[in-house]
C-alpha cells in the first residue's frame, strides 16, 4: 500500500516509515509533504492509497485545505493524527470522509490496527493469523526450553503447521542445540539490527530450519549483543511472523524485562513450566503474581508440569490450590529419552518416538490445536507410532 504523509515532524515521518516497512505487505511511505497547502500545491502523479495527516499544529484554515485534499484524492483513505482535541477540525474531517483518527504520541499497535482496517476495506489479501504461545520457566532447570523446542517440532510434523520458535533468552540462549546441530548464521540480534528489512522471506532466511515446517530464530551467541533487541523490534517481528506462520512459540527464559514483557503482551497464551517441587512452586507463585499485576487474563495463563510422576507426595490438586492456576498438561519423567535427545540435538519425537515423553508431546499437540487434530486422532498417532524410518 502506498502512502502520503503530511507532517513537519521528521521523527514522526521516520517512525511511520519504519513501522510501515515492517508490515506484510508493507506500507510504503512514498512521499512526504510539510503541510496541507504543500500537499495541494505539489500533488502526486500516482495517487496514494492512504493519506496520513499530522494535525498536531493545525489551525482553523486547515479544515478547508483538508476537505480540498480529500476531494483531490477521492479514492484514498485518510488518517488524521492529533495531539489535542480539536472538535471543529474533527467534525469537518469526518464529514470529508476521514474515518481513522489517532492520538499523538503515536501508539504503534493502534496505528497497525487502523492500517489493518483500511487494508481490509480495500480488499487486500489476508495472510495467516498465527497464534503466539509463550513458554516461560518458573525456575532454572524446569525444562521450558526442551518443551518449547520439541513441541514446535511436534506441532509442525504431526499437525502440519508452519511453526517459528524465537529464542528470547537475553543471555546464553541455546534453543537451537536442543533440536539441531546446525550453527545459526543469523540471530535475533542480527534481525533487530536490520529491522527495516523484516518481511516473510527475510525472517525465513534467518532461521535454523529443523524441519520443513519448523524453524528456530536463535538468540545471540554473545550476551553483549542482547541489547540490540528493543521492544518495538519485537512488535515488528511478531507482526510479520503472525502473517507467515500458524504458530509462533516464544522461549522466554526467566528474565522479565522490557523486551520479554512486550513479547508477553502480544501472546495468545502463556505456559509457565515447573516441576512438582516446593522451590518451583514458590517461584511459580511469584511469576503468577507478576502476571496478575500486569492484568493478564487468568484463562490465558496455564501451567505445564514437567517430569511429572504419579504417586508423588505433591499432587496436581495441591498445585491448583497453592497457585490458583489450571494445569494444562503434564510431561512425564522420561530421563533417558530426554537426555539422549538433548545431548544429540535431535527432537525426541524423531529419536525416541515410542517414548512416554514423545507420546505426551503428541497429546499436547492435540490439546492446543483442538478439534482438527482430535478428529484426525488415528492419523496423528499412526504417523507418530506407525512404521517408518528411524523406528527404535
């Protein structure tokens, strides 16, 4: 979509141009004008699909100029940006056909939602609307990275989903090692340094491809590079990823900072991972308290219990009582299969697909993809446990 931006604010121009470039398909700010008079005096030969007007310093005469401009670009959609309530201008703008009014300073999410509405009304093709799922360790060693990476592989191979896992560990992220022996050529930090280039093909080229439908965007090898990632970069990456992948999995780690919070704000569901041990439960309570203070919907935060053994002194209903959160799923304690998988960098479903942990991951795929996989249950398990190459 081609846009004309009318503003004297060069910083605002750069901000909108950057946000537009990160969209799929991109919003291309083809030209800028200093004001409405300038826009009328120097019309574009190729009419834009969108005209964005910064009305932060508008005066009474600008209402007439705005009406003239809407008539000149009669087929275009108009968006008005304002930092103050200007009732007369807003009324006349609406009468002239302006349907999107946003407050300054600009809120990126509001901007993209407005552009989405405009694109939908213009009949632009809608790509995927992927779900973002976050896995976060309640305590070090809980097994969140193993579950996130192996669930991603299971989701792609068993449910035919296109899956991207993003390693958000700020230090010592090693998600790729759990499922691959490939060395990443690009990392999350590299992507953030080139955020203006982010689109579907670029994002695909930066991944370690574990399976045809599953890739991992690795964390930086050097912890000093972790600062390259900014919250607004995460917004742009997830926005593009949602339109190209069925599921985006986030391996969040344990650090709660501006970047991880922005990522968590964008999720459809959050899965804290813990073991049935008192230190894990204590850390889980603190984490859930943070989520509640942030206003996260309780139904979107569901626990996964790793290395679960029936008959232990601590039981699932004790966990529910202590934390007030639902346990979505349990992963059994299958030490040999998990250790072999991690040490070899091979997904456990590929290495030991008859193991109890592989079966549990298949169950988790069914739980999270719901009816479509449940209805095809026999086919799913035939693929997992039937005859094939690499049977144990």
